[in-house]
């Protein structure tokens, strides 16, 4: 069931990407959803997937407090000739950025 929901969202994301009706940043074959738009159906569906722990979303879409350390979540959808195949996500904590800044 979860896989089917994820597949449906990926198919919808690809459709939105092709019609360029969603707030996205595009670079080569990656698109990054980076800004909030309450009327955007894709953003709302991505948030639903996040609540189901199927994906992790970053930046202005979703911010969490975990053990008093601020974590930001980011999502990238990889586009291929056959549509969007995978969701890549990563996370960076504020502490990671502070440590990196101190080291530099």
C-alpha cells in the first residue's frame, strides 16, 4: 500500500515537473522543492508522505526539533526518461553546520 502511494506521488510529481506548475528549482535531472505554496497539491502530498515517514522534506517545507538540535530536511526527485524513479533525501542539522563553520 505504501509503495503504491509513493508511486502515485512520484507519477504526479513527474506530471507537475513536465507542466512546470509547481515551485521547483531544476538542475539537470534533479528537481528540488524549496518553497511553500499552500495551494500546491504536490507540496501537500509530499507533506503527507513525510508524515507517513516515507520521505523526508527539508527547508521551508518542514522543520523539526529533535533532541533540541534543529534539523532541516531536503528532498530531491530524480528524473529519468521513464519518469521520476527515486526520491533522494538528506538531512543537515544546525550542529553539523556549526561544527563545519568552526573547523573552517
